[in-house]
């Protein structure tokens, strides 16, 4: 019985993985078409064709075109939830953790610029429950940066500030790469943009004690990015 149960579980997992992979293909196709052609101008048929499937198959994985848009937007937010804590966990020092959080956030934006732009262009047209889902995820992911800022303040490295507002400023600067990449990418690479953004924040936030600590980190060769 236990062997049969294990087989059933593996079969169920394989089926779920296949469904997830197929849905991700639809989301990727939708993201590309929504970005290039516009949400309203893109049809489910076009999305299916780009994903190499029939239009009817799309509805086995999503309810409608709006759900594909939601999945494209929340996919970026889920990437923040995965990548930012992973980067932060590599460090114990508060400044290094803040640096890692901001750097990881910028890298996700740079990796998924089209989906980031979709959030700005089309969130408002989604039904209220979908908009609330996006807002909840945004607050949740921003909290990771807020926690890093609070830790730096508690350690005496950052000046007292409105933590929530500052975390949004950090997020907006990270989003700036996607919003203006047409120009920024011609001026320098994403790593330079990320490092410049971090330097901007540290210059404004570090206390005298924080400046000394930051100098010590640099002299020790600590990885600030």
C-alpha cells in the first residue's frame, strides 16, 4: 500500500509540475504580447499561438486574460519574496543585509523589466480583488527592505527616518531601471546602476558611527553588493 501511495504522489507531483510549466509558458507569452502590443489589443488566441497551444487549452489553466495579467505582475513580486531573503540570509551585518536586499531587488527588476512595467500600466484595470492581491504582495515584499532598514537604525548605523516611506523610495529607484531602461542601459550597466543607487542611500542615511563601520567593512573587503 505504501509503495502504491508513493507512486500516486509522484504521479500527482509530475502532473502538477506539468500544469505549472504549461501555465508559465502562457504567462510568459502573455507578458511579451501585453508589453509589445498592449493588454486590450492582445487576444487569448494570440497568446495561445505564441505559447504553441490551442486557444481552448489556455482556459484549462487560467480563467481569463485578466488572470494572465495578474500572474505576470505577481510573478515579479513572488521573485522578490524568493530572491531578496535569499540574498539577505548570506549576511549577519545590518549594512550588508540592507545592501544585499536592495541589490537583489534591482536584479529582479532588471531580469523582468516587462512584467515590472505591466504593473505600472495595467494594475488599475484589474478587478478589485486582484488589485488587492497585488497590494498585499507589494507590502509583504517591501517589508523585507523595511526590516533591513530598521536593523540598521537599531544598530546606530542609519539615521532615524520613516522606515516605510524610505523602503518605498528604495523600491521606486529599483523600478527606475525598468521604467527608463531605454536610456539608462545606454549610459551604464545594471550593476553600475545598482551600485550607484546603493551609494546614494548610504550617503544619505549613514550616521557618523555608520560611516566608520562602513569604512571598516570596505577595508575588510566585505561584499557590499
